[in-house]
C-alpha cells in the first residue's frame, strides 16, 4: 500500500471527503482510484474541472481548480464494512479539525454513510418522532462557524452526494452527475451575500472537542 495523502490548502471552494481509501486507491496512492468509480467523470461532466482527470492527477486539484480531497478514515480496506462504527466516529473530530484549519467554503461527503456518521456525532439530538433523522442528499442542516478576524471564510457548509462507486446501482451515473451539478449551483450561490445559511445549526470546533 502506498502512502495516502490528503490534498488540502487554505482558500479552497470545495473539499470532497470519502469514507476511506479502497483497495485500488491504496495500491496506487490516489483518491477514487477504482476503475468503475464515477467520481472523476462526475467532476468533469458537472463542470468542476475543464477536462477529465485521472486519479493520479488528484494532487493538481487544489492549485488548478480550488478543490480539495480527504477521507474520514485513513486506513484502507477492501470493503467499507471492514471499518467499525467506533473507527468511523473516531475520525470525525480529526476531520473537522482539518476543515477548521483550511476553511473551505463547502465540504461534500461522497456517500450518505459518511454524512450519517458525521451528523450522528455533531447533531445527536436532532430527531423526528423519537428517531434520529438520516442524512439526505444536499445541504446538511449544520455548518462549522469560525469566530476570529482572519480573512478566511467565517463558515464552512456541508453537502452530501451518493457514493460514486460503480457498485452503487440504485442511481444511474447521470443521476450522480446531476447531484454534482446541484452542488456546483450551491457553490455559485454561496459566493453571493444573498445566500442564506441562517437556518443551519452553527457548530464551533471548541464546543465539539469538550
């Protein structure tokens, strides 16, 4: 297995977050490396990149397209089911700490399973008739808020799309591309002062670490 790196820097517009490196990704040392994974074509066909990139070019995303890449858990596995729930939850605070350091405008979870884990950690009290609400595609009901005088964004929004794995056949590829297009539309709206995030639950990293 090759060393697996996050690709992050300050000033990014979107950071895509996978749950953990799959076997092929770990073998080549690059994100979304599986031959049937739709991530790179979704990124291109939705307009986030100007050409279809190979997984081996993932390190170019921050400089060329203001896009970052990271995972909830660094340990590679052949199947996501090999990660325990405790292992996934343990990765949430480290994930949020990295986000707070670099302050992207939006973090997009690639897979509702990741969104569920993060939501269960940061918003455990949200319930519907006594049942915890599952994460859904689109804007998540919380944001990470910063209180200082840095010139960076004052908040980070969270978004979720379906897994881009070719094994996810509930939705067709065109549906996944449309989800990426919807994310791009939210990003473009967030650049204006008219984009309202007031209804989102404001989280602060210090409170979550207590």
